[in-house]
C-alpha cells in the first residue's frame, strides 16, 4: 500500500514538469526494499504472563483432633491468583518439601482449597481422608470422609 502511494506520487511529479522543458529520467526511482519495523504484539488473554511463585510459605506436619495433618500456609501470590495452574504449581512445591505427602487425595484437597477458599490462613491436608476424586472432594467442601473439619461451622 505504501509502495503504491510512492509510485503514484512519483508519477504525479513527473507529469508536473514545466511543459516547455523536456525531461528525461536516466535512473529509475528507488523503491523501499524493507518494510518498517512492526511494534511488538500486545499480550492477549492467552499470552498474559503467568503468576510466579513461590506459592507456599510453609509446610508443617501437625495433629488436629489427634490425627495427622499437613498444615500448608499459602503466600500472597497464591491468594491473589488462584487458578488450576497455580494449584498445580503449589502442589509441586508441597511435594518438593514433603515427598511423603504425594498422594492423589491430598493433591485434590490442596487444589480444592486453592480454588475455593484461598483466603484461609492454613490449608490442612489430611492423609487419612479418602481419595474420592477432585469433583467429590469439592462436593465435600475439600474434606471428604465421615469426619467433619473442625474449622467448618
């Protein structure tokens, strides 16, 4: 488009020469050989930067009502960007600190806490709770099994 406009301008200038003077063009007009640099693309929702961790401040084994529980304290980064990707990254941090915690049921409990109650001070992951799958863990308010969470009303 820009080259077409340049050619039209050059043709117009050639036609505007003094009618009493003959002109001859011995060299062809120069043409641009490269296009101008393009600006960087604006990030779209699919290319937006991912939140970065750490997402876990501490991980400590404790006892609740006489039963073993892993107390996981989330960081502000986790609380402000609670997505499934963040939950998965947080789980990798937990397992890196406490490899024995790596069970499907506890991973589902953490994902449930991250996505549905990220504002809790601590997430208690309990290995004695049954692994019932993520959907059933969510249906059980992150605490599957017969024993109710002492923090729930």
